[in-house]
């Protein structure tokens, strides 16, 4: 069939990349990317962040034997009879304006492991008539009486269960744990009439328990945990502090150190942070913009130097390889 389309005769943009256009393009990219990168770095520098690793210090010294450290730590964290309360005192480095976000950070925890990610059943989570559907949830699909676990799967079973209680000057500092999950998770992925059932009822407890009188879509700590992280080191939102914190102010943090990261030598950290228009503290994006912009300017300057020192006419056919005179032997 003959047409302008099949014969590729339709109007088209055919830019000619002249040296002037190439140099101008690289200069434009350079002078655009570098200010963007500098603005990102400036915004990141305004973020006030306080990080406290507590997993090591919250193990009593009498439980720590260097010759058998791993065994003692795992035994301590799995013993339900031990008091796992740990008190930490943190000093605010700069004034922190609300809202101040509270996170827990886990290192060397591979939530992106294929078996871990697949161990869930989204149909069960949103449909109250599908509580028997536990496919892909093994080994946390049925309890010891062969009744379905809701929510099933390794992700839900390993729900983070350390808790944090804050105070300053012996006055409680509330943490608002409402609206910390994605709205789409609350309205679409988890049902408002699906309730936990037979959860954490087997011999080995994985993490936190769930209130069986509260539907899944209102248990926002679960929803935050169920959105798995792509990297082995990650932070998840625990709540928000809705009052300002002054510089050099001491914050007492009472931690219930329940979560077992000692079996795989993971790390646990408590984080409080302010945010800016780019989010939390992160220099990576700003450095990338500055690097790309700098490389573009360097290429532009190199092109300009070559163009001024050794110019050549545009479209000269004598530079084509088949027009060159072969070298004589």
C-alpha cells in the first residue's frame, strides 16, 4: 500500500547538530543542573536529624559475653520473661520545627528477598470472605489447629514491635501515629471489615501482635510495614511529633527492645527528623545534579576549545572515509 506514511514522507523534525547547537545545549544543561543541585544540597543542610543506634546498648551488660555474644543476645531477646525496657537520652542539636517525623531504621534486613516479598495474599487482606485464602503465605498460612491466619504471610508475621515513648522535662511528648500509612493502602489494599484472626498464635512469635477488634485498614503500623523496602537498609515512619523541639533540649526515649535483629546481626536505630521541600536529609540527588551539570560544562568548554583551535566546515564531504586518498605503501 502506497501512502506518505508507509513511504516515510510525513513532515518530520530533522535537526542538524551543528557545533554551535551542541555547545549551547551542553552549556544550557550545565547552568540549569548546577543551581538545581545546589538548591537540593542547601535544602538538605536545613534538615535537622537525630539518629540513635540502640540495639547494642539496650542489651544488659550481664547478658553480654564477648565469647558468646550472638547466643546471649538472641537468648535475651527471645526470653519473654525479661524486662526489655531501655531508656535513652538524646540531645537536640538544633531547633526542630514541627511536624517532626519519628522513624525506626533497620540495617541488613532484606525485605526485598523474593520469598519474603511473595509471602502474602492481597485478596485475603481486602476481602472478608477470603480469609481462607492463604496461598503464597507459607510457612505462616495456618495455625497449629489448621485454621487460617489473618493476615497471613511472613511480612505480616515479622511486624516490627519495638515501641518508643518520649518525654522532656518529665512531661510526656506525644507521638501521633495517625495517618502514617498511604491513603491508597487504607482504602484499596486493606479492608475495613477484615479483622486479624489467629495471628501470632503459633509457637515462635515473629513480631508485634494485632488487636483483633480493629480492622486491618486502621492498623497503620501494619500497613507501613507491609509496604516492603527495596534496599537492606531502610526507614519506616513510626509517627509524628507535633510540637517544636528547642536546641540542646534533652529528650528521654523509653524503648521496649522487643524486635529480634540479633539472629542475623542486623542494626536498629531510632530517628527523629524534620523535612524540607525535598523531603528528609539526602545529599545524593543534589550531588548527582552538580556532577552532571559540571560534566556538561566541561564537555562544552572542550568543544569550544577544539572548535576555536581547529575548526572545520560543516558538511565537508572531503572528511568522508571513501573520499579520502588511501595512503601509499
